[in-house]
């Protein structure tokens, strides 16, 4: 699995479909002009170039769909309170066009070298993991993969059916949802992802660790992984 990013270019993306998939969270599908064939590595992202009162602003979103989806791609975007781009993109109508720069990013899957893999995310930080984990499972079905993902409430779980399908198809894939504010019906893990990682793993020396989400969580899990034995160069992070 190459870490080399494909060459980024500017294009136009048309919103083709929009679905509410969790609280304030949308699955958005875009299509590039038919003359283009999108190529990207699992884990990479697209940057939107948006106009804000005459000024150009950029916001990035990880590809949540497979690289071999022709000239279309999916994103999972959560509306941030008072957030400019997330509200603009989630409020857009089908048919609306945007200027984008793609693909970008170096947060990609590395050859596991017979190691196990632990993926840790909070919220929309799982977006790049759809493609990364699928790629890893396809190329290395023998390796053990755990995904620990944190949300607040049960209604915040993002595309959980897709993860359950992964788990059914791949006995080596383990999904651990964690809620920081569970209701009384929740039977899974609760608390913060850091605590659950600490509870599940006493030794991470044989793991590659991929972490994606808000900067504070990323730094804490990064430190934790290293303290549990993961070599620094086998901890890969993306901060949102
Ligand atoms: C490489 C990369 C990939 C990303 N991929 C995704 C993705 O797949 N899906 C996705 O939803 N986001 C993703 N993000 C985050 C995204 O780029 C924006 O930062 C996010 O949508 C907020 O932008 P905004 O313009 O709506 O908010 P802004 O107008 O920039 O911010 C408004 C307010 O909200 C606060 N804020 C900003 N972000 C957050 C947050 N995440 N949680 C709580 N408060 C916040 C700001 O501090 C500010 O006070 C990614 C970021 C990076 C760097």
C-alpha cells in the first residue's frame, strides 16, 4: 500500500444525493464532471474552496466511499454549531455545484508488516476509516483489526449498519462503539475512547494505531498508544 498521494487538482463537484444518517450528520454524494475519473488513496480527503463574503475559505472532508466509485464520492459531514462550511454543505440542495481540490492527504494505510491494527475515532473521525479498513481487510484478511469509535448519544452512531456488515463478513474485524452519554438501554461501552482503549489493551506493541478526530483526543490516544508499546512511527494520525 503506497503512502504516495495522487496529484491534487481543482474540479467541480455536484451534489447528487443527501441523507441524514445520525444527529445533524449527513451522508453526501457528489459527482465530478463525466470526463474525470477520481483516483485517491483510502484515508485521503477533498478540500472545498468556498466563498465567504467575497473571501475564499477552505474546509477539508475525508472520503468515506471507495476509491473505485468512478467519478463520484461520498462524505460524512456533521453540522457544527455556527459552523460556516458544515452548515453550508449540509444545507445545500441536490444539483448545487462546488469548487474542490482533490485528492489530498498523507493519512493512508501502511503495509501492516504482519502487525495488528487499532483504529480509534470520535464522531465524523470515522469517515476515512470506511475506506481504510475496507482496504486493509481486502489486502490482509488475516490481520486482527479493532475499531474503537466514540459518540455522545445512541442517535449519534454513524452508518453503524455498514460497520456491522464488515464485522459479519470479517471475523478478524472487531467493532467497539463507545458512548459518553449512554441511555439506560445501552449495553455497550461507555465513557471516553481513551478509557476503553486502556481497558481493552494492556500491550499495543504489536499494533499499528490509526487515530482520527478532534485534536485533544488524537493527542491523548497517541500518547497512550506509545505508552502501551506502539513504536512512534507506527502511530498514524489525522486531526480535524
Ligand atoms: C483532513 C481533515 C478532514 C476532515 N474530515 C471531516 C469529515 O469527514 N467530516 C466532518 O464533519 N468534518 C471533517 N473535518 C472538519 C472540517 O474540515 C471542518 O473543520 C468542520 O466541518 C467545521 O467547519 P465549519 O466551517 O462548519 O466551522 P467553523 O466556521 O470553522 O467553526 C465554527 C465554530 O465551531 C467550532 N468547531 C469547528 N470544528 C468543530 C468540531 N469538529 N466540533 C466542535 N466544534 C467545532 C470552531 O472552533 C468555531 O467556534 C476534517 C478536517 C480535516 C483537517
